[in-house]
């Protein structure tokens, strides 16, 4: 069947010569003028090299956004591209198992010209702090940084800046902030009688503000959040793996157990992205991305965000493209994403919108204005799309936007729904990462160092009162043999060596050794989000 002039021009805009992902088939008004007709000979595709130019998947609840994520993730994996999926509702684990051919799947495949084959994809399952079915995903406090932590703790701008000063103090004093009790102990010390002098030396940090931060930390810990922070810290390089058969590993982070804590998990996702940004080299334009990161429920990230936080997100999204990472934000309407971020998203898959209220209608008109000129009546089209249909525009192979295309999307080939808990647990236990990350480790850090210092103070005061003027020097004598062997090295270097020897002796925690290198024996540098730069 020949295409009309408009339909032919749209189809030509998606006729790419290089590797691409197949989204579905073009929808165009039928010859009888009574609705849209699916044109299987006019495929709608995304060129593989532009996936690191970021994207947006939007639409009202129940319009098929999750299945679109699954469809894109499957094809990326098949092309050898690792994928990260945030599974907020707990229904993406099915990507690991072959799908089931039912009447709806067979019908959809026939409509869009798809050769559907039930296929499962190599998958790794993670869970924040081990809450849920997955390998525990943790971050150290110092790696998480003050800006991200301030959002989690819901601190205002002044308190955020003060928290940054506390991090700086801990860094310069060699007080490793590995978990919440470490940070809480540092703040408690600074607000104590003994630490008040140190507090004055920091500059700009009031006792009242420090008290607010301490109460926020205590309440946060009391809500059961301590398990998300600590060691072994997750190495984000694990997200870049491919399977033995060359397919990209799909990393699924289960968030259903913490979906009532949106600020926590959305900020944790941003930490993953910021950590990748720090560690990956510049690669420029590549034939395919090194990772595509899907940020589900993206509006939670931007709600009540500080100006500094939004600026850091914008800069991360802008710059991480050159490191071969693509980021897709998934949310209900484009207005959920700040304009500075939205302007950097080159690929759009817009599912149906609802227009039941004046606010809905305003959002609809605003969404239409974000698309290029189109022969479609987009206001009418966006409210009339069915489940599994979307309006698509992407960047072509030359970097120019493609024509707007109403699209009937393909059916995912993996299971469209969750796998059973027993299968999930078996997959986690069989993972080569399980031994590395399953067991939490609590080594000496700020909490223990400050506790030791506090315990030694009364004894030192008693010795000072009872002894001669030279007696207070006696506790240093056991250190003299080491000082004689290494007369010019600092105490910090000695501490570094003892910790490294302990870690190497255990030989069990690769990420713990990496974390030691991150936190001790070097000046900790902080970047866009105040996160600590990891040196591998």
C-alpha cells in the first residue's frame, strides 16, 4: 500500500542506514478518515549512536510507559549495551525471563510487522541497602556527599552549606564518614563542650544549625535508613558489564520496598549517576553508548530541590553524554522536568495525556509546544492514543530531529510482569556479586575514633594532675620504634598502612579495598554534587 505524502515524509525520516532500535510502526489517518491506521512497512526507530543524547518517556498512568522501558532495554541489551532500570513498582524483573505468547502479543506483533520471539535477557538484581530482593546497594556517607545528603535530610540552603563545612572538617581531620553514625558522631562532637572550639574554627557554622542537622540525622536513622549507608560501597563500574554472549547486562534496582521514601531513592539514583560521571573517561561521540540509565518517577528528583541541586543535575546531564552514558527520564508530563534539563533530551516518547481538569488542559497545551511542527493535530492525538501507543521524535543520524510520528509500539519479548520471589532470590544467590556485597562491614572510622578520644580524655587529665610536667609525654613512647623506622611520615600515612594491611589480609571485599583507597591516605576531592571522587 502506498503512503500519503505526509506519511511518506515521516517514514523517510526514520529510514536510518546504521544500527537502530525498533520502536514500532507509524500510525496515520486511514483512507476513510475514521481513525488511525497502523503501517507496518513504515517502522519508527532510534539510531543507536544517539542514545547517549538522552531522552524522555512521558505519559499518564496506565498508558504503557513501563512496557516502553522494557522494550528499549531489551533491544539495547541485544545490541551489547548495558542498561540500568529503576524498578519503582516492582514489575520490571520479568525482563530476565522469556515472555508468554498470548492473543494480545500475537496481534500486536502482526500489526507492527514484528517477528516476536520469547526471550529473556541477562539481568542483575539490586536492592537499596538490601531492602527487597537483590544484592545490597550501599554508599558511604563521604562518597554520597553533602549536597545529595541535604536533599535526603530535607535541609534548607543554609543548613546544606553548613553540612558541607562539616564534611570538610571531617576530611581535613582524617575522620572517615562511612555510615550515618560516623556523621552523627562528628556533629555531636562539634556541638559538645569539647568540640566548641573546633566548631568556631570551621567558620560560618552556628551551634543552632549544627543542632538541627544532628536532630535530622537522628530522626533519619530512627526511620530505618542506616542500612543504605556503609561498606562495602557499591562500585558503579558493575553497571557497565556485558554477559558472556556479548549482550549488555540489565541492572534492575528494586525500589518497591522503599517507594514510600521517594526523596531517598531518587537521590540515591542521582548518586549512581554522579559517581559514574566522576569515574568514566571522555569518549566523545561513539557508535553505541556504554550505558543507558532509566530514571523512573523523575519528578521525585526535582520536587523541592535546591537551586544548587538542580544546577548540579543540569550540568551532570549536559556533560555525561561525552562519557558515553545516556539518561532517560520517565515521568507523567514534560513539565515535571526543569526546562534546562528538558532542553537536553534529544529523544522523546510521549504516551497519552489526560485532560480532565483545567490544569490537565494547560499541561497538554504546554506539552504540544515542546514538539516540532507536525501535520498531526497533537492536542487531539495525545488525548486519543491507546495503551502501547505514543508520539515519537528522536535525533536522526546527523543529529537533526526526526518528524513527529504517532507510533504503535512493539511488544516486549521478555515477561511483561514480575518473576516470582523464589526465582529472584535464586538469581541473587547465584550472582558473582553476591559474595562481594551481601555482608555489611563496619571498620574503624569517625565514630570509633571519636569514641576512643572521648574515653582517653579523663585518663589524660588525671595523669596530668598527678604527674610531673614531663609525664604527659609518656603515652607517646610506644610509638617511638615506628617513628624511628619512618621518621618523616605523618600519622595519617601510618593509619593508611595499617588499614590497607587489614583489608589485604582479609582478601574478601574488593569494594572495601577500593573504598579504603577512596577515603584514606589522600585529599578527598569533591565535584558537582560534593561527592567524593573515586580513584581506581
